[in-house]
C-alpha cells in the first residue's frame, strides 16, 4: 500500500503549486517511507509515497504505458497481477517493471473505464490520460483503501484536490480545517464514519465502488460515477443447494466449493516480495485465515505464517490470548503477543485520533494501532486479517436479536416486536424513537434491519449529550440520507441480506477498514489484506441462501463447517466475542490530564458540540450502574464519543482544549530517520 495525492486546476492549465504538492506528500510519509514520485503537467500535479511490497527494485511511481501517454499513481494491491500481466503481454503490451501498478495503464488502453469493474484487489488510484485529457480517480469495491477529495476556489482558479488522507489535503495550504457537524452526527449514529460526509467541511470521502471522472476542458468538469454496487439475489432466488435441515452439512459439496474459493483468496493475498504475517484473535474468522495461510505456505516448502495477537491485560473476559495460542499451536505458527490494558488504550488515543482523522468510539482501534506498531517494529510490512466474515455471514449479535424479534411477529396483526423494542429502550433508560422517524429511516434503507436495533440504542447518546447549539447546527439532518443506499433494490432481498447490505455499507468501510484497518495499520507503514473481501468470496456467498449464513441463533454456518476441517472444534464453533478494549478506559481513577481538560466546561463550551451539565451528570451517574449492563455500556460508549470528538477537535481544528500537541502540516521534507523517530515516539510526544 502507498499514499497518493494530487491537485487539478479546473480553470485552466496554470502551473500547479509544486511546494503545496510536496507538502501533501510529506503529510502522508508514513504511508510510504520507501520511495516518492511526482507527475506534473500544466494544470495537474500528482504525488506518490510508496510502501514497496511488490516489485521492490523498480516500482517507483508514477507508472506509465509504453508511450507515456497514460500515467498512474496507485495505492493498494492487484492480487491477480501475475495472470493479468501474462495475458496482456500475450497481446503485445510491454512491461518495464515487476510492479502490479503497471497493469493499470495497459488495462486502460484496452478497456478504459470498463476496466474498473474487472479489477481484483484493494486500491485507490489516479490515472491521467493525456490523449483524452481526463483524470480518473477510483476506489475499490469495499472501501479498503481510503480516498478523499475537495473542490476549492483560489486565486489561481478552481482546484480539485485528492489524497489518501485528510491531513494531506490540509497540508496543501488550500484547504482550511473547519468542522462539519454532520460527520460528528454520523459518528454518534453509526459509531463509524462511512462517508461521503466527513468531519471536515467540504471534504468528501469517495465511496467504495465509485470513481471521479475529471475533465478540466469539458463543460461538466467533475462527475462522480458508480462502477460497482453490493447486490444480492431477489428473495426466493437464492441458491439453497443441498442444505440439510437435520444432520451435518460439513461434508456438503457447497462447503467444498467455498473452501476452494477461500483457499484461493488466501493464496492470492500471500503474494508479495516481502514476508507476510497474520493477525490472530482466536475467533473463527482470523483462525481460518491463519490455518489456510499456513497450509499454503507449507505447500510451498515454508513454515507456518507468524501470528500477532492482542492480549487484554486487565479485562479477563475480553482476553482471547488462550484461544489464539491454541490456534497458533495447532498450525505450528510463531506467536507474537502484544499486551494491552486500560492505561495503554488511554495513552494511545491521541495517536489514534491523529491517524483516524475523526472521532473513534470503538476503543479496540487503539489496541490495533499498537498491534500494527508491533508488526512494524519486527520488520514486517504486510498482515492478513479476518475482517469481512461478519459482514457476509451475519456474525454480529444483533442479527440474533433481529431473528428473535421476527418470531414475535408471527401472529398477523400483532406487531409484538415493536412493543418489545420500546420496552427494552425504557428499561435501559434510552429515550424512545418516534415511530415516524423509524418509518422514515426504514424507507431510506429499504425496510427493517438488524442494525437499527443497535443504532437505536447507541443513538440515544445524542439525546443525552448533544448541546442545544449542536441540534440547531444539525437542523433536520438524517445521517441515513447521506449513505446513498439503493432502497428500491434492497426491498427485493431476503431480510437478512438487507441487514448484511447496511453493515457492509456502513460498518465495513466506516470502521473496520478505517479506524480498525487502513488508518491504524498504515500509521505504522503496515498493509492489511482481507481474504474475506476477495471478489470471488463475496460473489460466492452473496448468491447463497441465508440459511447457509445463519440458522436460528447459529451464525456463519458455512464458515464454521469449513473451520472444523482445519481447526479444533472449540474454535470452529466458538461463539463470537466482540473484540474491544475495556470500554470504561476513559473513566478510571487514573485518567491522563488531557481527558479532564477535554471534558472541562471551558473546552466543552468552545466546541459547543455537547451539553456541559449532561456530560458532568453522566460522567458520575454511570459509575453507579450495574457493571455489564446495557445501559452502562451505552453511556460509557457515549462518553468515549464525547472525549474522542473533543480530542479530534483539539487535534485538527483548535489546539487549545488540552495540553496536547495538535496536528500541524510538516514544515519541510521528512527524512527516513525522522519518520522512524515519529513511529517510535508518536505516543510520548502526544501526551
């Protein structure tokens, strides 16, 4: 993976500010400390920071076609590179590097924009076609690689700026850092930032499966287009195949097919010119990845894949070290364990917010930032991980809640589930959600969804904590309206697939591939790869009847049937444990000074996002609630959201809220030694 940035003058061929482009590249040095590269034309400048993984010696960007009429800067990996390269060479294309980036200019020559739907991998790139005078900026199907863009009026004309991270846009000097409260509303609705709205005014997140067509000389200069969307068969058209209602399905040919598809996905993600490791939590998702990766490596005459595991020290019920070590021992892999506790989470949060560029409410993201540091410190650049399995195979506990609630509505004319939801909200002290609001949201997303159960609970944090000024600034903003969902199509799907769709649109790119994925990994120059997000894996699972994914209260059925072939039964059929750090980390008795400063009445009034009295009340009241209760957990998460939002504002908008170093653009070109010092001392310099 790498980092890319660029400036396009939409008003004419005036020279692009080379110093601004250099600052943009320097701001994302951590994404690519190995090499840099620039491309310049009248009215256009592109820059790249490279983390060399494939084609180590000759992959410096930009990469061109034979006559240099097409230039590309690229972030990501195209995992079918060997096969695609051979095919293109057989048709006369000449390759000058051993890097997968070089596929893009040659594919563009043959297919143009049609190539986007045929790409296989994780990517964000910008491609300039000199003949067409067109820039194409695109992002992969599931949102693994980030990409942000903005339009700005300047003295030199209207500019389009794009980059892998927001801080790169800010470093240009053309983009002021101003808050967009809609982004904060997203964080307090979805506990994620799914885009296109960000927390920065005027800065957009390019959505997964989308691209920008930029033609400075055309009447319509910037167009956003969709090249791919998540889809499922119509309800009743799914492939049930030979699923057995009674007895085991473990020996089914369907599981054989799934194993073949998934093994190939793992094998492709082991392709690299540097060593590859894997994250391992002890859950079935990452454990299957480790088992099949180790099998593939042994077939190549290598040892089992090394594994990295987080050990939560002061919360035994959250610690999965025992299960992870059982899996590592079973496959014979080297075990690297990173200890993490409440104080480590607290100390890491300033670095986490700088990396994520938005409020992060899931405390486990801090633990994963520490895990990526450990990978980097041991000299590795690439790690496999298990994200995506829950999205395609209903792995979250609220799917089970939805299944139980659906049974309550079996009697026609008696909407018992609605009464049950409202009663539960009252029990947890959450304010009720008006039914007209529920109906409006269901209309936007295509019908009822399991995700609305958890969003309804967490969304109560807004009612508890938002200030009157915040509500006034938000007006009638409905975060679900920003998602761009295809509600008409979703209404035709099985209800479970409709829930999978919302999770894959919101949670996957907005948290798992951002705050838990790219942003925390690339902060330490580590690329994460996702076998469950392989295109063929998705296609195979999407067409299957939901009974293969969830039956009764048993989730991820087909994956568990596969897992029991390769793992101990206790792991294959282990109930999901939500990986998170201790939620109440910000409310222990040993809080760092910055937490009190961020929650002080003075700081809260400066931002005017949160009600001063409510924050003071709930900071004390939640401690009297029963540990482990839903009400306490929701209030704790809301308070973490308050701290995280205040910390984000301090870091990027106004560095006067606490005695912490705020982010600022790099003053000049960074050196390798400076970057290594930044990685090692990032935490200490922040607190």
